């Protein structure tokens, strides 16, 4: 066990032998910290939370009451292999959220980036790869092997099917089931997940100028209306556009995937 002298542990908390607590950590009442857990500097674990498994939590993160972080995967193929969960810096894991470790068949690690907000009751499944500044709203379910790019927002009560990729800057509306890949900066809504345009609000907040947004709109029209397959249209964008955001969308479509894509509806 390695506990920094500035760490504060409530008398009712259980910190198992082998755990590592960094400078300024605070462990609240009735919380449990497992023997293979590493908490970075100034991590706060509030009351009645569980951090277990081979789990690493980055500096300045906060785990709220009744969250369970680092438990074994909900995968029938899991046979007890030694796998990890790594959570980045400045993350907020709210009440009742659950994050599982990886599986041997999925790469062995579930990873959450920096500055991620995982709201009440949300779930991050085994081997998921979550980017930076992602927001998972209340009761979102992220299945195993899902990949979420940076700055993705998933609306409340939504689910993302296993192996799905959601590109950087995309937004998923509330009460939506996503079963296919979502292009970067896409806007998805409707109960069965339809690609319904671009995340223009997110693009503007990111500081993308009018010329960049115009180029993205034109690229979306190409994906919606040009001749050929969806992949053929993406190849055309990759060959003809010099806009980095457009090329990012094209490269995402042309990269390897285990799912098909949500494709534009109505050319908007």
C-alpha cells in the first residue's frame, strides 16, 4: 500500500492493501478502494462509492456516491482474465454510474479520456474507448468495444450498440439507439438513430469559421446526394477536398469498421 501523507481517508472507508493514493486524495465514508487501484493526485471518492479492479484514476477526478468503477465486464465470454480500466484527468463520474474493465478478446483495457463527464446512472462497457471532453448524459448505455471520439455528446437515455464508432464532435439526441457508425460532427436523433445533419452548434462553439462550416455543409450534401455508394462519395471527398474537417470525415468513413454507417437522410 502507498498512501500519500496528505491523503484523507474517512474512518469508515476501506482502502485495501496494495492501493496507491496520490497527493491530496480524499476518500469519503463507507467507500471501498480495491488493492490494485491507483488514484492520482487530488482524486476525490465520495461516500458509498466503489473503485476496484486493476483501475487507474487520473489527477483531479471526482467519483460520486454509489458509482461502481472497475468491476469485471458484463460479458459471458469473460473468464476472469486480468484486465484494466484507465480513467483520465479531471473526470466526473456521477452517482450510480458504472465503468467496467476490459476483456482479453477486446484488447484488455477500457479507457476514458480527460475532462469526461459521466452523468447519473450511465454505463461504460468493457473495452470501450472514450475520448476527451465527452459527455454521457443520465442513463446512457455504452456497450462493449464502442469508440467515442473527442467532444462527443450522448443524450440521456440513449444506447450505443457494441462495436459502434462515433466520430469526433458528433452529438446523439436523447432517447436514441445507435446501431451504426456516426460520422464526425454528425447529428443523430430519432428512436432508431438517424443521421439528420451536422452538429452546427458544436462546430460554432469549437470556433470553426463560416468557411469551414460551409465546406462541411457541402461535404454533407455530397455524402447525401452524389452518385455511387456511400464509400465512393467519401473517396471523392478525400480526393477533392483540402479542408481538414472534411478530410477527417472522409478518412473516418474509409477506415476499418465492424459496423455499417448511418447515412444522411434527406440531404440536409
